[in-house]
């Protein structure tokens, strides 16, 4: 088996005294500085929201480590692996100017999540594609290829293929992976683990996928099975992570938090499990009132006390040296708090195209700015950015607008809600102090 990373473990920037990541990374700045025409948006100055400001922000957020695997370093889940041509292009387009989002100093989009299939064997209770799942596909693979091409021309660091379950449309997934220019973007795949085999894991590796995330929402197998409404959900997820690692792929876990897991001892048990599976990151995602949870009250899903518990866990394990050999925790809701980066939806960091082709600012925000089967993706993207000109330094927009979205749905408007039908409420949300 030709899995170049199959016998390698993930290692971390603070784990070994001989790990020269910081020196190597800083030396690369010389190249960027000396070739200003080639890297016009590489900025060091903190006063111009450049790299030094980004580094200060990352330290404030408790992000001190990088993961090393198979000759590459993974700084975060929103930047291409380093060193790589995709990383250099990201730098040239201002991708390291994290706090400059919404200004000309950050032209690069970090992540586009493309739901390339409506098919799924699970019925996850929280699924944000809850209203879209079905057997018949809405967007042909050839159209997805055109969208990928246009997005790469726009400038995007990571293209993530999700669903539904992308492994159930595996032939089309492979066509898309092969069509992506790996010099421009890294490819990630998000899967539940259902349908993963030794053969298709190896095929993804050989086709150039940079990383694969598997959804695993609970340390208790029975609870995870209940969340996925499938008796093999936990078994599939753990097996898939093992198969991807054997194939030499960098892996991470996507975990949708719940009240069951928002307990310090449960989180630590999960962290031990993640370490045993040799994943590089664990991404913590807060449940939102959308998809399968659209009619739920946020306080019932995830309270402020739950958020406090998870935040304390995040700070502890990312800062304490005793966890230096453990996976990196990525906690998106913490990063995007109003006092930190603000909500980066709408392409300031990330945006979403659902399995019906609707372009939405976030996987959790069922508001459509247009459909790729009807319009050019770049025209739709421009419209979305006009409506969201900068990061939103307010409470999560999904929470602010969930009641209005429910009302529209109950009045008969299909999801996702067209932006025109909610524009007045959107503007009011942005203007509220």
C-alpha cells in the first residue's frame, strides 16, 4: 500500500525541542518581502492589519500550535498546508491578514464548503441539509466543476466537498478532486464516515486531497448513533478515521456540541479518544437553530453555561503544556465572538453552496443570495459581499434571524429564504447596537 503517511504520526509545533517550525516559517517571510511584486498583499505592519496583528490575535485566541504531517505543517483549518504553492498564493492575496477581512488587504477567501450531493444514509438530528436531502441530484458534476474553476480564479484557499454524504457520490467526488488545481487551493472532504473503504480512501489520497474530516459528535458510541439515527454511525466514523490515516491522509474531527458533551469530564474523554485516533485537529461546532434544529430554542440546545464550560476546556487544552502532544482544538464560535474576529460569514472567511445550488453565507444560515444553476457564481458572490461588507461584530446572525426565518418558513416560503425576503430584517440586525 502506497500511503506515504500511513506509518507517520501527527506531531505538533510545541511538542519537540528539535521541531524548527517557527524558524522555517519566519524565514519564508524573507521570500515574501523580497518579492513584493509577487506578494503585494504580504504585510507585516500591525497598524495595517498585517501578519504581526494576525499573530497577536492568534495568541489571544489561544492558538499556539501547528500540526506536522507527511512533510507539511497545518497552521489552521482555514489555511492551506505549508509549504505549498497554494499557501504562497494565499499569502500573495492577503490571506495572512486575518484581521483585515472586509478590506482590500484580504482578497483571499479562506473556505468554500460545497455540498455536492443530496444523498445520505443518516438522519442526523442537527443536519443543516435537513430540508434538502434526497435521492435525485440537483447540481450536475460538470456544473460543480465550473463553479470550482470560477472560485479558484476568484482566489480561495480551501475547497471543501461535503453533502449529504460525499462518499455516496464517490465517482463525482473523484472527478471534482481531479479537476481542482492543487496549486491554487487545498482540498478537504467532510464525511460522516459512511461508505469509506480502504480503496476509496487511498484513491482520495492519490488524487491529491489535503485533509479529511469525519463527523464524530460524542465519546459515547450509543449517543453518537442516536444523533445520526443510525446504529453504525459511531463504528463508521472511527473506522473511517483509521482507514484515512492508513491511506496517509491528514485527518481531523468535526464535532457538533451538545448538552451531553458540554461537561468537562466528557470533553476530556473525547479528547483522549481523538488523540488515540491520531487526528490533527478537533473542530468544535455549536448547534444552531437551523436544519433539523430550526424549531428549537437555542437555550435548550446549548446554553450560555454550556458555552462557558466548553470555552474553559478549549483554553485549558490549547494552552497547557501537558497537552502539547494532543490534537489542536478549533472552536469556531469562540473565534468569531464580537470581541474577537466577529462573524466571518459571507466569504470574509467562509461561505456555503448547498446541495440544491443555493449560495448561502454560512452552513448554518439558510438564506440564499442566488442559485448556481441560474446565475454565475461570481455574480452571486458579489451580491452576497455587498450585503455583508465586513465581519459582523454582533451576536451570531443565525440566532438573531432564526425567529424571522421560522416565520417565513411557516408562511410557506421554501428554505433557504431568498435574501430579498429578509433584507429589511438583515439591515436592521446590522444597524442595531
